[in-house]
């Protein structure tokens, strides 16, 4: 048996997607939609301006990747899934983000209900904005919706006005 | 035409096993037995088949016969096939496992160009029950008239109207007087019930009268209602049609028709079922169905197969060119092969256990039968197709190809909608809503904003009313199915 890392549903070995929640169990070796011109990618990889210095907290030992919420100081570990949707839950809406920013004042920060996703695609991760109302910035640059951008350790992205930094635990991988 | 071999007569490949010979024979007997068959000339065919079977079922006679055949040349088949699997191997383990296979069929471009557009033998079976009254029937009439005007001299067309009984309005082939044909269609009136079997049966007898192997033989049913009590007769008729190479498609108008039933009838024959949510889409739906049929090979491709007892088919789905679930059973009807482009079939196998001491495992063994109309070399082809995988002790760490991953991903989205319907059927509104919520989340994730919104509206309705909205279930079912269309897929890539 394999157990879905997201919902705990049991599936027969060999199954590719959880029949209960649609989570993918295997990741593709290459991503056909990744079409970023190299010069743009270089721009994106420029380090975050030194001026806005802040302390980077240690990553939790057990997680390879985690998100550091710059404004509140919280750390959210990313564990077990190949892809995470990020958004904000609300009473009246049926969308279920994997990472719910509602408890961190997501609404006040202008985070959309389903704002963006992070896909783990070694050696880096891919950030995709879902055409959110307030948009997403990566290291200070606005990114186009529905297009994946590679992000690595230390990159800061902004959902609406909420700043989030990606942390990669080097020892883990 | 070259003289047929005994194998060809039974629609078998040269390396057919005894079991396959027996199976093919039984199928043909069901179809051609003089007691059940009324078509002239087929009694002789039946005798030919008997004769072929007597030879091939006897190992000694078979060997003698095989010696007389010229050596089997490796002819390039006009349709090429390619398999993609979700895993490089099956793994020895103490529990069942699943593997997906994606079969891609593609016509050789040289052959595609050789065949000109295919003539049609079509019967339009139109529901004229009371509920069709008004815009619905008026639109169908106008579209049918358009259709008649577009037909070419080589096409055969008939029109059947039905309510509590069926009536042949336009007999096949009589297209000498287009004006009076149009007049007859204009005068159609609505009233009465929806006895689908009566309509289908009459349509079937029109198409089978003009049955020809170099035409697309097809019934198109247009209905907006449910039939009661004759579902089994309809299914039997679909089986019979399928055995004769006659396809059935259906256009369901509005919210009252039975999608599960019509999906089943049409898939049995390799046809497809379209949802006409609004009558203004009628014209487009019917004319695109006609275009589709005209751009295909004549007979639906079928696959006769056998699977070992420790293997089970969990699902079979045609992803391209017309997304539709396929009905289990041998032969499996793949459907009409497009002359250009490809056909993609997704199969999910459940392997209960793996026999000891074998290095490779056959999931399904069989052969496809298809017809290339008016092809210079040969018109009928039998092509071997074997689904198999090597067996290994450990899992080979290799990620599935993009082709199969995308196919299974879209299929699993479609499946979520199925699960919601299933849960609702059992009265579990919470589970149904949950599956719809997950579907909506995945749709946003895929960039399908508009469709996701529409699913979310449905979820809000379900929460308020504890049931699906009138058109919600069908809208989402055929909507997720449309995601699989090649045009959609290409759009998303760009």
C-alpha cells in the first residue's frame, strides 16, 4: 500500500494520483512548460538587495524546504508533497490551498484565495502565480501569471504584500 | 482483391493461438448465424467461416495449411502503434499493483493522403416527444436541412422521427428531390413520449440496408429525454451494431436526458456522446459530428484481447480524438480512427499477483482489426498488439514520461467528478462536495479559471440544496472531458 502524504488515503502501489484528493505521487523528470528565457532567469537569480537585511532563522531539521514569513517570523515546513498550493481559506469558498495563510493575516496582506504554487523540481523549486488579484513578486520583480519561475534558497517572493522567503536545508539533500 | 487466407477470413493474425481462433469464431457465429441473420449473402459468408474454422481449429490440418501459405512478410502496417507505460517494470511484491499504459495509434502519412474523404451512410434519429416542442425541434429541423444541403452525391442519408413509435421520414438514398426532403423535415411536429429503442431500431435497419465497407456507417441520435424500460434492448442493439461496424453517437439536449445510459450505448459502438447544454449549440454539435465522421476511417477500430486471470482492467478511456470512456469487454471498441492526427487510449491494469520464475509479464494479448477503405494494396488489416512489461525484483527508479503523466493526470481529474457523482448517488453530499472542491482547486492550478469558477458555483449550490443543480452534473462531466481534447491540450501548452 502507498499512503497519500496529503490526505492519508491508501492506494495500490503503482497509482500515480491519489483518487481521493488528486495529489501526484510521482514527479516528472522534466517540465515541458518551463520556458524562461535565460536572460530573464539571470535577472531573477540576482541576490536580494542587501539593504533590507534580516535574520534568517535556522531551517527545521526534518524538512528539506520551508517557508519563512518575513513579517511574522513564522516558519512553515514543506513536507511530503511534490507541489504545494498557497492561498488563504475563507468561510464561503470551496478552494483548499495546501498552505493556508489565513491564520497569518493573509487577507490583510492581500493574499488571494488560491494565489500561487510551489512545485518541488530538483535542483530547484518552481513558483507559479495563478493570476492572483494582487500579483506575485520574486526578489522585487513582478512575475507573469501561470508561468513557473525557478526559485532557490534565500529567494524572497511577495504574495500581495506578504513577504515569504524560501529556505532550503542543505544538509538534508 | 487478393484471395483471403483462412486467417483473414476470421479476422485473425497469422500467429493466432488456438484460443484466439476459437474466440474469433464464436464472435462471428453470434453475428452471422443463419438463424439470427436476415441479411442476404451472409449465409455463404457463414459457411466460409465454418470451413476456415474447421481447418484452423485442428492442429494437424492447421500445420498443413500453414505450409501452403507464402512466408509472412513484414509489411509495414498503415497504422503505427506505440506504448507508453507508467513504470519501466512490474515489481515482485506480495500485494497487488497498478500500471497504466497509453497506446498511441497514428496513421502513416502516405496512407492518409491516399484516402480521400470518406462517404457517409448516416441515419439521423430525431426525438419528437412533447418536450422537444418549440425552439428545440425548430433548431434541429434547421440544422437537419443544412445537413441535407451539405451532403455529397456519394453519401447515403435517412431520417427517422420517434416519440412513442418510430416513423421513417426520409428513406435512405432517395435524395433526388431535395425540395420535398426539406419540406418533410419542416413539417416535423412534436408530441408524445420518448421510446429511444423504437427510434434506434429503425435507424439501425436503415443504416444496415445500405451497409458498405467503404462508407462510414453511423446512427446519430438526437434526444432531450429519458427512455423507460427499453434500456436493455437498446444495449443489445448497440452490441449488434458494433459487431456490424455501425457506430452510434448521441447528442443530448438540456438536462433531462440520461447521460450514463447514452454514454454506455455510444461507447459500446466506438461512437461518442455530446452534451448540448443550450439549443444554440445544436448546429455546431451536429455539424462537427458529421465533419468528424467524414474525416475518419470507415469502421471503428476494435481490439480483441485476452487477459490472464490475475490481471484486471480497472479503466479504459479514449483520450483522443474524442474523449470517452470505453466499455470493457473483448473486442474493445477503440472508435473511429482519424485519418490525420492520432488516437490515444489509456488503460489501467490491476495485477493481483505475478507468477514465479518469469522475466516478463503479459498484461493483455490481442490484435486490432481495421479497414482502410479503397486502399490499393489491401483493405483489411489485422495487427498484433501486446501489452507487456519485464518483471524486476526492485523498483526501477525512473519517472514516468510526460505523455503518460499528463494523460493520467487529466484522467484523474475526470475521475474526481465521477467520484462526486457516485457519492451523491449514495446520498453522501459531504463527500460529493469534497470531491468537487478538490476538482476546483486542481482546475485553478491548471489555469482553467473560468471552468473552476463554474465548478465553484456548483459547489455553492450543492451546499445550499444538498444536491446537484439541474445541469451541474452534466456540465462538469462533459467539461472535464473536454479538457482532454487535443485542441485544449495544445492551447494550454502555448
